[in-house]
């Protein structure tokens, strides 16, 4: 089985010849959509259909959580609340909060799938410790038990819509103030503390969690490398101790925090190889299609060379985990969804 671990991006609202060439490459397994890829629902639906005609196995992904991280906001898409709003509702009425969380997951997944999007990188499992501005109101709550319960409800809603889920950012990004888009955060706590607090939801959600995205954070008492490049975090802790069996994604390897390994600045090609070598199944390379996308071509070529020379070996298990994230059945189109009693019932419960 060919392993297709690279997830890339495209520059515009339609596929160019270069996009088609890259997406057809056997080492590319999916793509992430951004706001620049959106004009309206008809365009998004046509774009997704075009991608699937090219390769049905490509996983079409997006960061669509609710609140400030929601790529599609117009032309009928529901404005979903930040997850902190569900945590606040929990403090008033825990049962109503669970229903609202399930409804948010269903509406989120159903609207995306009606346009042809397969997968959203959600929900956030980080704890709302306070200092982190990049996480902030994306987190449900400060209590890992509340996070796990509400995340499970969101996951169940996504599943009803036919969409898999992705818990992030393992083992926890909420404790550090630095933004990994621009800096390399360091969390000085020990393994025991992190496992008892931030990483606890990953163990509690093991039977329902399909994928995990890893934090670009260094936990020096555990490993000198950021978690996404750490075999200790990914293999010994996540796979071994926690027992997670689903797909493991890097966060965007173009981010500033991802370009530093043990004091060295590394290129994207080395970052991809380091992440896959540590135990990630999928390497995300985002926002590199702009200005011609030569960086994407270089990364694809570098991984192909690594395969030929034996510096990287494809993993059939990783490919199986990627393919398992594809929707198992077709979704209703937008007009059918809008008339669906299940959808209308869920929509009424979204805070």
C-alpha cells in the first residue's frame, strides 16, 4: 500500500494545472482549505467535486471549529459559537450544554459535508488555563473532565453528520502563553502533571477519537524536541501509555515553532521527515501554494528522494489510518439538508 502522508494547500477558488499535478502525486494524501479558497457555497461545492474527480481518496480538510476559527461564514453557513461558550453553558446547565455541544458538532459537520468537505480539525481539547491567546476561547473549559464530556458530545454530533474528528493539540497547548505560529512555546511542567491535566482527555476519549493533532510545543522535562518531532510523546506516551490507535497529524509545519528542532532551524523537507520519523502519520504543509508553490514541489521531491534512498519508509498502517478518515457514505446536498428535521432540530439548539 502506498503511503500518502503529505497534506498540502491550493492558492485559489479553483484548481490550477499545478494544483492538479501536485494533488495527483502519490505522496499527497489530502489538502487543507482556507478562507482564500472560499467565494460561496456553489464555488466550494464545485471545487470539492473537482478534487474528488481527480482523486476520490484525497481527504479534503479545513479548520472549522466555531468562534474565530471558522473558514466559511457566509452564504448560509451557521455562525457557530466559540467552544468556551459551551463551557460557560455547562456552568449553568450541564445537560443543556451537552445537547448544545452535540448540536454544534452535527451542524458543523453536516454543513461542511453538504459542500463536499470531508473533515474538520476539531475539537480543541486544550485546557483554558488563561495565558494562551492563540487558544483562548477555542477551549471548552479549564477542567479536563468538562473538556472531555463536551468534546465527546461534539464528536458524537460530527459522527451523526458522517464526519470523523480530530482532538488537538496533544499533549496540551493551553498552559503556555506563546503563540506557536510565531514563537516556540516551552512548557516546563513534568510528564506526570501534564498527563493528569492537559493530556487526560485524550485517554478518556480513546474509544471515540479518530485523529489527534500534535502541538508545536517543547516540554523540556519530557523531551528536548517539540512534541510533533518526539518519539517519546508520540510512540511511548500517545500510542503506548494512552493507547491511541487513530491517525496522528502534525500541526502546520510552516509555522515558526515547527522550524526549530533542538536549537537548529530546519527546512520544511527536514521537518516533514522528522515528524514522520517520530511517529506522525500525516504532515501538514500549509500556505505554501502562494507565489507559485515551488516550496510544495521541493517538499514533495524531497520526500520522494527520501523514499528512494531509504531515509523514509512508507507505512501501510499510517495509510490505513488516513483512509479511515474519509466519509463512509454520501451526504445530502445543501437544499436537502436545510429541510432535514434532524438538522433543523440541531440548529435550534446551537447557542
